[in-house]
C-alpha cells in the first residue's frame, strides 16, 4: 500500500462510521441541499400530501400508498426532484404498511436524528433536494439489517424499461 492508498483508506474509515450511524454525511450540511427551492416553490410544484411529507416531515397513513404494494422491477425516485433513491431489488415486504427497503442507492440519502416522538429516530432525506423520505431502523432483513421505512407519497416508481425522468431543476 503506497502513501496515497493508505490515505484514501484512512479517509474511508473516518467517513464510514459516520454514515453507518446515521449522522449527516461528511460534507453535507443540513439545510443546504444541492437543489435549493423555497418551501412555497415546492408547495406550488407538489401535491399537498407529497409537500407535507417532503418539506414538513409529515408521515402518511400506513397502507395508504399504492407503492407499498408495488412489486414490479424498477427504480424509485424522489417525488420532488426525481433523484433515483431506491432499486426495487432492495425492497421487501415489512408488513408495516409503508414501502420498505434494506438499502438505498449509493449516496442517495442523508440522515439526521429527530426527536418528534419521545425517543430519538433517524430520519433520512434525498441528498439532492433535502426532501424528507422516512426513517431508518435497525430491524431490517440481511444483509444490512436496516429498514428504510419510506413514505410512498415521497417517491415515484419508474419501471425498469422506462426512461428515468430528467432531474427537476
Ligand atoms: Zn429529491
């Protein structure tokens, strides 16, 4: 291992524990997403239910989203900015009434701890627009043991054969 490789390795180590514990990504500061729009702009672009989840951190009623029962092969993109967030091969039936995944696409979501209920929970959001997606728990299936519990209204499903939407700007 030369010096550059070992440096990379050390940087990798210093970042990995942060992300796996669900603390904000290194380099990402909360509230400064890559795509910046005011709440009123988002409110004018999105359906009210989607806006409330994505930008007011609301939670949809369990079982209310057809995406909970979506079993086709494809990609789930952020309903606000269209960044691909999850692949259907990482989706599973959690029985909670919310679409659940055991892994997001690399770099697609960032997270922070919230205290909306009495106990702390790890919320996660789209790294591009900052839109709230759901909460991640440690009771998921192998290989990650994670359960990304997502609001269906914050996602759009794109079948594998279809073109992904152009990212919203
Ligand atoms: Zn987004």
